[in-house]
C-alpha cells in the first residue's frame, strides 16, 4: 500500500487510545523514571509535544513540574484531560501538531518520549520541527527526545495483540508492514483495530501509520544543524550508558545554543 495524499496517517483514534492506556499504564515502561531524573534540575515550564493520553505528562505533574501538552488526537487528549482532572490537575492541553504548533512564550525544556518523533515521516519536515522546537526554547533550554532506531524499519512490522477492556470487550490489534523505503528510511504499516463483544465484531478501525527512522550519527548531526548542542545520547534508558546496536530506544539530550 502506498498512502494517497489525503489519507490521514498516525491518527490514534478511539480504539487505539483505549488500548494505549490498557497497554501502557503509568510507570509500566522504564522511560518515565529516566525522564524524571533527566528533568530534575529544570525549574521552568516544560512542553510535551504529542502528549497523548498523559502517560508521561501526569507523572511529571505529580513530581511538581509545570507541564503544557499538545496532541492532534482528540481521543488521546480527552483521556489526558480526564486523567489530569482525576488527580486535581488542569494543565494547558491543546489540539496541535508537531508541524505547526505555536506558543507565545518559550519553554525551559521540551520532552518527546518513546517513538513519537518518528511519526514525522519526512526528513525535511522533521528538520523544520527541530527548528520549531529551537524557537520554542529559552537559550540553554533542554531538548530531551527519544527515537526508535533503524532496527525498527528492518523488523517485519508484524503485530498481533489483544486486550480486555474495562467493560469486558475484547480489543484486538493486527499490524502489517505495507511498504519500506530504504532511501527515505520510512516505513508504512496498516493497523487494524477491532472491538468484540459477546463473540461478535462490533467495531473495526483501520489506521495507516507512517514513520521515519533515524541513524545515531544522522540524528546527532540534525540536532547540531538546527541550533542545538548535543550533551548526551543514552541507550535503553540506562543513564550514562552509550547506545548499543540492540537498543530499542535512544535518548538525545541537547541544549539550545544562543
Ligand atoms: C506513542 S504516543 C505518545 C504519547 C505520550 N507522549 C506518551 O509518552 O505516552 C504518540 C502520540 O503522537 C501523536 N501524534 C501523531 N501524529 C502527530 C503529529 N503530527 N504531531 C504531534 N503529535 C502526533 C499521537 O496522537 C499520539 O498521541
């Protein structure tokens, strides 16, 4: 499948959003503890682009940070608002995208956890987003950004999983890689989400995904080219450990140069 120009990609609709919270409850992944430690010295406001349903944003609020978040998925944002409200928080949350988000005042730090940055599936667009991050940071401000490395493009992309929803529905996901472009380092997948109730299929949602994967040196150069000074790259959320080929995530810590 090659995606047509008007296909909505990386949508994170209602079943995807429901599964996201079943699959990744607060603290289930090692990244939150790592990000909290890396942000410990940050005093000012922090922006989390692609904040989703608040898996990272809520624990950071609970740690006393001043968080602002945005995400294009209304379903993910609704969940984020509800989870914040349950805990007595009402941070600024808005429906925006990496490509054109905008705020009037700069942030002390920008945090992009897990694979969200790879959802920018085009090289030039990704560089423009890094420049937008730069424009939204104070001088010396921290960009803390995870990427999933190229190994993800080399993998089959096959995914078959199931979850039981809070109301007892069976939720299933079947993912298939539909295209891989090795020159552009870009992969397309089709995710089929289904909701089953009393042995009957009651809802299906198809979500085309497109992601661009980065090499370690390539992303380091991209940061330098967009006005950042790279301070550290960590593999597998093991603080102080340089990346290894087997790492499923690389974390870049960079500061805005004047
Ligand atoms: C893997 S989730 C990450 C959520 C959250 N940051 C976390 O730590 O769990 C990826 C999020 O990226 C959002 N997203 C997809 N396309 C985007 C875009 N163009 N700009 C900003 N966010 C986008 C999705 O809606 C989804 O909520």
